[in-house]
């Protein structure tokens, strides 16, 4: 009996632990202290570990430097190397003091070879100084939504006041990947370098480009204080993921974690498009004779677990008191995306055409009220009403006089 009780208790324990085992199997094995993974199209969070904890970024800082440079300058601008840029330590493209390179060449040197000297040259060219460029970096980070970051230099060399989070860096990477030139640069494996003091071939030092199918960016980093860091993106079919790993002990660890993170995102989740950009939704009447068509302002994607099959519905919400005039492309409402009774997204709805104020009765008759002489007729109704009233009063007074005269004649005198 005692053995039977022990076996029964063991079976019960195993049964109660099965959900925990199943959950554990669902999660990727990530050793890096900081990690975050997001679906690029839907923005859905797929994995998070200490995503808002502050870490030192090292050279993944250069993602922000590069996208600012692409937005603030032209690729053919000639950039002069200063003494400060020449003296940078760590990874370099060995710029000589006074050397000129195009902004495009420096961006490849920055992102492929992780040139710290290229970063300083870019920063000084755009803002005049490293300090001014750091202010620009912090403003841009806030605009993107990276609210827990603070940058003091463009290359990520260690500074106690230079920090970010896995969440923030993923947002910055996602933003940068919207720029086609940035995408082109970070997925380039090799590029010739012709410098004043250094002739070589730049090799992209992102190991995931060569070790994971579909990787198309973005940047690695390392300092003694930051340890190994990476922002990595990958495409498979019509899906694209982007994630960040921080404070990994070794290169092998961050490569294995990157693989596990991306595998988890691609294997456990799926993303589907719910509506296209400028997709026609419905027609809305505006009075008896006018109507507008509703179109979506942009596309919408929804990410969910592969094992789930959520029912997705949409509903239209129009702006209150919608009436002409309405400009073409004006926002007239929203399309709410609903799953399991909850709103999971909302897309602006825009008008497919211009709708003007309906013509008045006189306009239909061909009378153009925009003529200045029309305003001279505005007092006419009042004048007419006054004239009618005066005639009626005169007539009434005459009738009173006639009646008084008749009464006078019919009086009897004694």
C-alpha cells in the first residue's frame, strides 16, 4: 500500500508539472543577461529579458550614428578627418589627419569594419563636434521612442554615461532598417577600401551574416565593460525579425543566443497581413447626393503563436459630425482590428476623393453668389416686408377713417 501511495503521488506530481515543462520548452534558452525580439512588420514583442535594464552598448551605438548621417547628409559629401578622429583607438579604417573621404565610404567603414575613427569624422562633419553630435543622437533616440538611453559619443567607446537598453536598441535598429541605403550597407559582406594610408578590403564583422540563413543586418559591438553586444535582423519568406542581445560573455555565447532567439521567433510565431495600404473598406453617404470611399492609410500586420488561430474582425469608426467639405486623403475615421473582443490595432481611414459643400438652390439655377452685386440685394427682403407692412397699415387707417365718417353721418341730433 505504501508503494502504491508513493507511485500515485509521483504520477500526480508529474502531471501537475507538465504545463511547466511545456512552457519551458516554448521559451528559447538565452544566456545573455539582456535580450529582446520583435516582429519587424507588426511590432509585436516575441521575447523579452531585462529589456529595460541599462547596459553599455559598445559599437551597436554606430547604428544610430549611421542613420543620422544618412538623414543629415548626402552620400557624396567630402568629409575631412580631424586630429581627434585620427587618434581614436580600437577598430579603425586608419584615416590620416586631413584625409578626405566621401560620406558613403565612411559609412561602410563605420558599419562593416566598425571604424571608430570614421564615427568621429562623421560626427564632426555633421554637428561640428562630438558633444553637439551626441545631443543630436539623444534627441533622435527620444523621437524614435528610445527613452532609457543616453549617448555621449558616436562610436560606443566606453563612458559611464553612455548606455542604452535591449528594448531601445531594437527600436533604433528597426527604425534604421526602414532606410534602404542603411539596409544595403549592413548586409554588405565585403567592400574595397582606398585610403590615404590604408589600402584594404573591408569585411563585415557581423558573424550572423555568415552563420544564419536570412540574416540581413545589423551590427555587433564589444568593449571590456559592455562585453559582447549585437542587434541582429533576419528575413524568411515575408517575415522579418529584429532583436538585441547585450552583456554576453563570449562571441560564441552571443552567436548561439542570436540563433536561438531568431529560431524561436520564426518557428513559434507567424505574422499575417490583415489589410493593405490604401485598401478600399466601404462607402459612406453624405446627405442625399454625395458619398465618399474609405481607404486605409497604411497596412496592418498581426503576429500570433503558430498554435493559435485567432478570429480577426474589423469595424469602422467614423469621426463625429462628418460632413463636407472633405479633402482627398483627409482622415475621416479609423478601422479597428478586433480579436477575441479586444482592439489589437487601429488604422486611420482616409477619404478617397475631395467632397465639396453641396450647391445651394440658387446655384443650381445658375446664380453665382460670389458676385459682389449679390450682397446689395441682401436688404431687399427686409425692404419688401416693410413696404407690405406700410401698405397694410395705410389701408387699415383708411378703413378706420371711413368707418368714423359713416358713424358721424348716422348720428341723431336732438
